[in-house]
């Protein structure tokens, strides 16, 4: 049975993990008869957003792992405990927490830096030639860390797509539910809510992402 590591960035699309993306991703893993373990950084979020009005809550503090545990039903580990040898693949769902808590893309765009603990898990899996998957905005992490990697954020011609090129990676336009496979780098991405997607579209992308990764793992045997 294949085992996936899933990195979460909090809970809530404006300041943490996009919940619909995370749940469809975890569901898709189970539907493929595989296992998963969720991880998150054990530190404070960069900011807290009131999701009823999308405004920043001043002086509020929330812990990324504590919030992410809401999605994982408490079954979560600090990212420091991740070991590439223990997993067949690594996954990231989207949400602004990826761009705020796992890196600073939300604030610096193409000049972003990935948090060291997050960079470690990505680079360890990449060095082990194991699949890395990302939904929505998460591919910016791969674009920053893996030279010339090919990813998708959905549409070409956007500022986000231009930032992918500025970071030395390649961007390819895709439709809702599509998966872009960079087989050379073992990186697999799907646009999810970067497009004007329905929940069904997001689920299709998550399901297809897992299926593509599993097919790739089976082909390596």
C-alpha cells in the first residue's frame, strides 16, 4: 500500500490550507486504497483572516499545526518529523497559507523564499526521485526550488504565471481537472481554485493527481 505525506498550512483558504482542496485530496488518496500522513509546521501563522469579511484580524495569533489538525482530525505531525524514506510521494494542497506560511510568495511574488523546513522536505523527496504533487498555488514552491521544473497554475498570461517564469521554471496552461506531469523532475500539478472551478472540478483534479502519481510509481517498478 502506497503512503503519501501531505503538508498542510493551517485551516482556511485566506490564511491557511484551502479546506475543499485538502479534503478532496485526502479522499482521493483513500479512494485509491492508499494511506496518508499529514504534517504541518509547528509555528505561528503570518496573519489571521476573518473569513466572513476577508479582513485581517489585528493582534490575533494562531498556530499552523494546531489549525491544520482541524482538517486532519488530530492525526498530524510536525514537519520536522518528516522523512523521505517513509513515504512514496509528497503532496501539497493550496490556499493562501501556502503563500503566507510555507513561503512568502503572497508578499514578495517571484522574489519569494521558501521556509527552510518546507524546502527540506521538497528537496529530500526530489533528491530521492519520488513524486511531488501540488494543487492551486502550491506549485510556486516547486518553481522556486527545482530549476526549470514545469508546473501549472491554470491560465497563462497571469501575473502568477509570469512569476513562474521569473523564478526559472516553466508554466503550462491547463483546464480544470487537468494534471500537468513533469516526469523528468517527478513533479505533478493541478490548478484547482486558481481557475474559476467548482468543487467537482477541484475533486476531479485531486483524483487525477493521485491517479497520475500512482501510475508513475507503478511504472517505476
